[in-house]
C-alpha cells in the first residue's frame, strides 16, 4: 500500500494494523462530519493508529452515507473526524490517491457511462497492453422498476490484472455477448480509477459458449478470447454482491448439485403439504441420528402461531439454553411501556438480566419460508433454472442460520440432512394414527441411509462413555447475605448423582431434601440451562453434560432469587443407584 500523509484513509476492506507503521489499530465509534452539498454528521465505527494518529474508515460505509442523500464522491469536499478537519485519501487495491482525485475520476466515469460506449474504431485505436482481462457476470441483486415490479439484477465485471476496470448492472436477463463487448470497450476507454486507458491483448471468460460469441466481436479489434479461471473477477463480484445485498442471507443452493437441490425442494414441499405441526407438540423435541453420526435435535414449528417450519439444533445443550432463556416479563413490560431505552434503573437492571434465547443458544437454524425477493439472487436464479417453484403459500422453503455474532450465515446442516429428517419424520407420522403423536422410537431406511428418531427426546438418546457418576457441592457465595437463610454458614450440600441423571431430577431431590429449597433453576453464568418453574417436560441437561462444560465452576443454582454456587468435586468410579444428598461442612 502506498504511504501518503493523509489524516484519513478510506479502505475497501477492514484492516487490523496500520499500513504505515504496522501498529495495531484501535477501533471505536467516532463522530464523522461529511461536507457535501450540506454538512452531515454520523457516528460510525472508525479505526485509529495510536502511533501515527491516522484514521481509517470503510468505503462501503461511506457509500451508504452518500446513498442516503443521492451524493457521489465528487459532491464531497471534505471530512472531519472527532471535530477535527482531516485530509483524506482512498486506497484502491494498493494505490492511494487523494479524495479530490477520486471524486474527479468518479465523475468522469459516471459521465462516460451515460454516453454511448466507445466505437470499435475508438477501442482499436487505444494502446494495447500485454494483459489479460477477466469477464464475469452473475445474478447479484434485486431491482425494482418504476411500476414497483421487482426482478433479478445481473452484475457484470471486467477485471484487469490489479483492479476492476468496469462494472454494470441490468435487470431481467443476463448480459449477452453484445452488451459484454460494450462493457469491455468502456473498460478500455474509461476504466474505474486508478486504472489507465488501454486495450488488452486477451480476455478470459469461464464459459465456452460465451467465449465463442465474444470472439466474433473482439477479434476485429485485435483481442483474443480464451476460456479459463476468472478468480479476480469472481472475487470482485462477491464483494459487489455483498455491498448490494448488505446483511442478506448467503446463498444456500450455489454449490449443491442439481439432483440434491431438486430432492430437497421436493421434500420441503411435502413437509408443508403434510403439515406435521398439526400432529406434533411445539414444546417437544425430536432426537435424530443419521447413520452412526452424532445425535442432533429438531423441533417442528407452527403449533403456536409462529411461521411453520423445522428448526435444527446442533446439540442438546443448545436446546436447553434456547428454551430456558425467555425474556424476563419485567423487561417485556418495560418495552411495552416504551421504557426499553431508558437509562438509569433499567440500564442497571439489564446488567444483571439473563440473556435471551438467541444470545444463549449462540445460533439458530431451521427450514423456513421466504418470499422470492428474500432469496439470495443466486438462489433465485438457480431455482428458476431448475424450474423449482414455491413450496407453499407462494413462498420458497430455504434453510437459514442466524448467528448472534455474525448475523445470517450459511447453514451448518446440509440440504441432504434436512431432506432425510423431513422424509423420516413424515414416514414415522404416517405410520401412527394418534393426533397428537405422543411417541416415536424407530430407525428407518431413507434412500439407503438409516435415520433413527426419538420423540419426545430428553437428551439421553446420546451414547455415554465416561465416569459412572459425579459429586457436586452446593454452597452460598460469601458475599451473599441471603445464603445463610437457606444454607447455614459454614455448611454446604453434597450431591452424588449418576452421570446420566437429568439435572431436573437433582432439582426435584433438592426440593424434597430441605423445605428451604423450593426452586433450583440451573445457570451457567447468565445462561439458564434449566428452569424449575417451567414444565418438567422441558429439556434438561444430564449431569455428565455439566461436567463437560468448559468451566463447570461457573455453574450456579437460583433458589428464591438468590444465587448459589454448584461446584464440581470429582468423578465417581461407582455410580450411586439414586441421587444422594447430605449436609457437609465447608472446608
């Protein structure tokens, strides 16, 4: 990266270290003043070098600001960060230019794009350079016309050895050879900055038929056409798509073969046609094992007015964390009264509040219905090519995964796994007459794969090979003034339990052991793993699950609103026949 003495450097991608002196950057929110046709202030995330003091911002964020007001780069005359005016530059693939130059080149490029493309004679008159340009196009956005109709938008890129030289977007249909030829001519005569005008020796595309169509158009201008990899153009397309779609879900059908996509969509359509949520209960879970793989868990949605679908959980602890971390009624009431953003008491209370289900689970994944315009454009085009229509109610069945830290991410479970779960579930329900179905315990052959189902699942379906039992100690915190009211000072409760015992059985034993213990909700820091006030059919971890937590010393039990520590002592070689509790002195 070229080093210049700009106070502010705009970058296409985030960086962690200063390109000037390699110092780790400090990232924080800062007030950014943008001087355009009128002044605007934004508070946005910026990075600053503690050594040289230079600020670093992201161009995609600045583009969003410009889009808010219909500005382009030439409309902006200057910037200020943290109330101080700064000189600004733009890094373009390693070449750093002043902001004013960037604005001038952007304006020139925009004016050129409104004019007819250079003629073949004008393009042929350009100096030829010994370079190969890559040409690539893909469906990459949704475009709404003046009538409100929405159609797939296609983006085409002409990429040189270092930078994207030209891009264009059109709605309805892919670019044909004539349109791509015009874009190539624009890339030569009026390229994106910092590229310079010129004519390539060669153009590379990834499709034989497109190459053949382009040869007849480019050969008279002295440009060869070859077929091969277009990795630079592919990367540029991915960046453009990410910018156009913002935080939209990534494509899920892109790298799956046609037969697998068709099989999945057919099974998904059957799922919505058979309506399994009518015959299952929303607060019960399905244990699933494919072949000899690990058990995972599923839940059929649609019984409680939520959108019908099928959620999949990576493991049993994720199920427990999700179910038992419902928002506090106190905070729900505060939101309803419009006090959710109030500072002071509510803010202080929020610091002690337990997390919600999404935060506790870490990620949620499931089959859901999406409008066509909610599909990733790549997925929409793929389904169109395969003549796959909506699964139900004019909507498409698509797996989605939401990660609490990263947002919408690719699903962990494959389309084939979703298909196997759906087919096994529907077949198992078909063989049972009762509604609702109260029990499933079967192994089925689905397309040559064995699929085992257990319903309702309680987490004990998983094989266990470990210590026979564990010893725990329940004690009050030293700084908890309420602890002596339930656990006398200097004492603790010793618990011995089989490793495969469910914690809810330990909770039940605790409440019968001493009448001062009437609730025993289990927490891992702020994450509720089991709530004694909930129905006992709700999911509960095994004792062995607690021992496998990253730091079991962070376990706590809530009794009457007071927090007590549940401390893992040691594994037992011989499991007790039943849960044992006794008073013991604190060491």
